[in-house]
C-alpha cells in the first residue's frame, strides 16, 4: 500500500483548500525549542515530515500534542540533546534543530540528516557558519557533535543563498550574545514566517523580507500562538495538475502574494487565473502556451520545488521548451519516469529540453522524491489509461491526503 493508482484522462473540476506550509511549519516547530513554555502552532499540515518533526521534539523531552490542525509544543521538560537517528535520517529539516538546540542546551549530537535526494545537499555551510558563532564541532563518519557555552553573534557573508542556513542562523542568533548579520539571506516567505513567529516571541530581527537580516540577541523568548501561512508549493502543484488535465479548480486560501512568479508562468503557459478574496480560480487550458523557457531561482524567482510539476505541463503543451535548474544539481529524476509515459525530454548539464506536444500514456512509475512524485501524479491524471505511482511515502511527506483531495476534484484515483 505504498502507491497511488490513477485512471487518467479526467478534467479536474471543483475546489480544494490549500493546507498550511510544510517549509514554514518545520523551522517554526524547531523554533519552539528556544522558548520555555507552550507554543501553539495553528494550521500545521498533517503530513509525515511534520509528524517526524513532532517525534524529534518528543525525543528531546518536549511534550507535543496535535488537536486537528493545531500542534502544541511544551518545551519545559526539554532534557536531551541527542537526536534519534531514525527521524534525522528521513528528514533533512532535522538540521534546523541544530541552531535552536545549541541556543537552548549548548550541545547537540546528531547523524547527518537525510530527506529528498535532490542533489548532494551537504550541510557544510551550516556547520561552517555555526563555528563562526563559537560552536565547536567534531565530525565523525556518520554524524557530528557540537558544543558551545553561549552562542556569539557574528557577521555571516554567505557564498550563496541558502534557505536552510538562513533559518538555522536565525535560530542560533536570536538568543546569542550580541548582533548577528546574515547576508545574503534567503527571502522565501517561509523565512518571513519564521521571523514573524520569532519576533512575536520577543526576538529582535531587522530586515525581514530582505536579503540582509540583522538579529540583536535577547535573553529569553516568551510562548506564542502562531498561524502558519498556506503552502505556495502545494497550491502550485494543484495549479499544475489543473493545467495538465484541463478543467477549472478553485484553490481556496492559496497564498497569491507569494506566488507571483508561479502564477505569471502559469498564465504564459496557457492557464487563466481569476483572483477572488479567498483564493484563485484556475482555468487549466485557456490558450496556447507562450512560454518556452523556465529558470529556477531563489525567491522571488521561480521555485525549484515546482520545477518538476511545470516540466509535465511543458511536456503536454504544444511547443518545445526548456527548463534550467540553478538551485539543485540533481533535480531531473522524474525524466526517466516521464519517458516511460511517452515524454521526450533530454538533459544536458543543468538544462532539460522538453519536446512538447506529448500524449502521455499510463505506466508504472517510481517517485524518487517529494515534488517529483507529485509531478508524476499530475502526469498520470493527464495520461490515457491507468498509471501506478509507487513510493507514495515520498508524496505523503508534503501533501495532506492527496488522494482524497484529487477525488474531490473529480479525479479517478485510489490507494494501491
Ligand atoms: C529548502 C526547502 C526546499 C527547497 C530549497 C530551495 C525546506 C524544508 N526545504 O531546502 O523545499 O527546495 O530550500 O528553495 O524548507 N547547500 C550547500 N551547503 C549547505 C547548505 C546548502 O551546498 O550547507 C546547497 C544545496 O545543496 C543546494 C543549495 O545550497 O544546492 C540551496 O539549498 P538550500 O536553500 O539550503 O535548501 P534547503 O534549505 O535544503
């Protein structure tokens, strides 16, 4: 039962509510470690990555409970600083706990984190930057130990923009002694959400939403209740699914303010978007595509997490096109699976050349990572015949009950 069976060829019609953001929830849950007391995180998506983060927090001694979309974390009993290897190995975001745990306990032992295999994804910059804040790190074959008496503010001039490093340094800096500068900082909306959460708890952060964050360390933070924003990547995935199948879908609570680049590409590729007060109405195939090139960039550029779903849209569109991936070096893993469905896509370096005008047919395909897996589901919805997307657990990492959501939109899908 780790697969999805899809009988393709049906237009999507109806509405779906966009869940809370995975990439905002995870660092915010990690940030609760900085606060002595109980924080309430609302609109937390019910996905396996959040579940693993909850388990990690519990294994450190926190009391964690979920009441529908609200996750409560009480850190008063935080007692351990060794992270269990099973959760760390399945989720790259466990690295997020490093900065927060060092701030709170001064020592951490963990294995190297896992997560989606989309490139080498080293953590060298995390470790190097934390060393600049006074942390002593001893690396071993499978993991490392880190220790510090009190974190010290530092000026970080990073060699490239990293979402994870920006988040980790923010978490390390808010309780550090003195001032920390992060430049260039990632500007993703999820980082803005983390800054908002921390600021409400009493942190002093300037430059939120810009590529230069200045954090003035404080002595302590107070418990808060915070609502996680909607997931722009999930909204973009359902948008793509609708573009692949045709039809009209209302994406309720889609965070349009964070989707400018995605929506403008969708419109150039043939969709019509109508903006409503509580979401967007997508008409999947309104006109021929006028967009033949897409390049992934850090925010506010086109997100790498939606590169695979848009590759499927391009494969189905009438023209040839190309996608340049500039964030991760190995993010074309769905190409071999789309090939089984009849797509004609060639890879040269960091660019995929897509033949276009493809009629996809059903096939048995393997998800190899989260967003690629969701893209294979979108391709299967548009394909003629039956497909099976294996390794559903990758998709469950980031999408709340995707089978039920798609069924409510009229798709013929089931667990397999
Ligand atoms: C986060 C997101 C992920 C998204 C990515 C880019 C979460 C939980 N995940 O991942 O969905 O695709 O941002 O928007 O929020 N790098 C190094 N050394 C390091 C750290 C990163 O070389 O120490 C490299 C990575 O391999 C990658 C690039 O930097 O090539 C950017 O990665 P980064 O922004 O750090 O991505 P994540 O935080 O892992």
